[in-house]
């Protein structure tokens, strides 16, 4: 609902964790992925100091504070049961956002009617042809819903008692994701769903078949979704041409500044001078491609540090998943869902700079925390990647 509200709650949680540790209510604090996160943060600082606009680049580094949510959530979730409850409430909250997105599109009165509405209703129904819920743009809603849908698949495939409410919530969220019309998020979800299906074995094949049927029904029932899907991979599509122009600029920037890049928040300064004639937009703050954005603004060293974060996450989380006992099966499903959600995040990031979208990044970091919260002290520390 609000970045400021989320950051306020995180601050309160930091204080609570520190006081609880001081009072002996918590065990030793856990710092998963500390080494790669520190490396990425340190090199981001180097890139900012080496840029031509030091003040603006340093200010942009405030976004890195969102990565600290990983440590806060891991330590606030004191046992696997707390992690499972947190995942349920996160799913329900995002389902609420999905329902609001559906209401927006269904009740969208058109631009003329919005002007005559009350300020609150007018703001909610502004740009209502694509579902966006609380967020300023549909890409944010698509990003968080795609991760949530992928993370919930392993739990839904278990067909346990929670499927009675998880199934309807999942379907509503899936419909809202479709009505965002964000193709990159659709592709990210497809990759996450394949990851979940691979981890589920035979049950995953059944889940994959069900997804194909549901997806086909959505495409048939919503012609606008079908029309949008048909443009995927079309090189003549205006959006695709514009993204290719951004990729060209990104590679030029990396080639010219390979070590430290041009500094965080630097793309918006150089893009107008480098955009080729085929680029539709003549200015932009990001390249709609997370790896390329990281490399352009922080150089290849910064990109390597960023990549280390996720390589370390998948290595550690996969270890947790393999070592968890068969019972309770909900823990294994939760960790597999986290892996699927982060695959969704990274694949969607090939088409959007979602690492720079605070709302999307906070949900991704929260889902990253779940395997470590479930593992507790059962997984020993790695000298390169602290537990």
C-alpha cells in the first residue's frame, strides 16, 4: 500500500529484533548472504564516487536499504511455523491487491468519467485499463503477483486443506496478472512455474497440465490478453523495437565504462545523447533490463557482485530444500516456492528493471528470507556465504 509504511514497519522490526536479542528472546542473529550483499553494496559505493554526478549517485544508493529487509525478516521469523504464517499473510495481502486490480479494470469508466469522480475514486480509477491496484503502474502489480503465484504453486499442488482457500486466491491473482498485460511478468511466471513443476516431480506434471488448461481458458476468454500474448517475440512491435534500442545503449555504456559504470541513476543522464533513431522514447531512467542496468551503472565488477547474491541464494536455498525432512511437507513446499518466485523475479527482470522497483524488490527479498527462516540453525554456515 505504501513504501513509507513498509519502511516504517521494517524500522520497528529492526528495533524489536535487537531488543529481543538483548533480552535473550532470540538466539544468535542470522546473516544469510551477507558477503555478496556487502560486496555489491561496497562496489555500488565505489561506482557512485567514481561517477560524474557523485551527489545524485550517492542519493540513489538509498534503494540498497531494501536488501536489509532480508536480515530483518529472517531474524523476526523465529521458527518454521512463523515463516509459514508470514507466507500466508503475504499471499492474502497480495490477493487483496489483485482483487482491487480486477475491480479497477471491470469498473473502469473511461477517462472522461474519472474526471467527474471524487478525488479518491478518481485516483483509484486513473489509468484503469490495465490492473495496477495500489501501485502507480501496472508493472509493479504484475511483478509482485507473478512471484506470489509461482511461490504458491508447490503448496497448491499438495491439495491439502489450505487448497480450499488457496485455489480461489490463486485464480483471482492469476486473472489480475493477465489483466496487467505485462508480457515480461508472464514469461517470468512461466519460468517460475516450470521450476516449481520440476521440483514437484510427478505431481508437478499434473500441476503443469492444469496450468496449461487454465492459461488456455484465460486466453480464450479474454481476447485482449490473447492479442497481447501474440505480440511476444514480434520484432516489429513498437515496444520490442524500443527495448532493443535500450539494449543497444546499455551495451555501448558498458563498453565505454566497463569497470565502474556511469554510477547509479546515470542512465537517465546519458540516454538522450545515445538513443538511436529507432528508439521511440527519447529519454528514460532505466533500460528495462535488470542485468544490463546493473552492468551499465556499476560496471562488470558490480554486475558480478549482484549475480553473486542470487547464485549464493539458489545454492543455499537448494541445500535447505534437499536437507529438509519429508515432514512437515509444508516446509519443503515453502522453500520450493521461494526458489520458483526468485526464478520469476530474475526472468521478469530481463524485460523490466524490477530490482529498482522498491515494492517488487521488497516482496522478492521477503520470499528470499523464507528458506533461511525455515532452516533455522539446521544448516551450517558457509565461510563465503554466512548462514
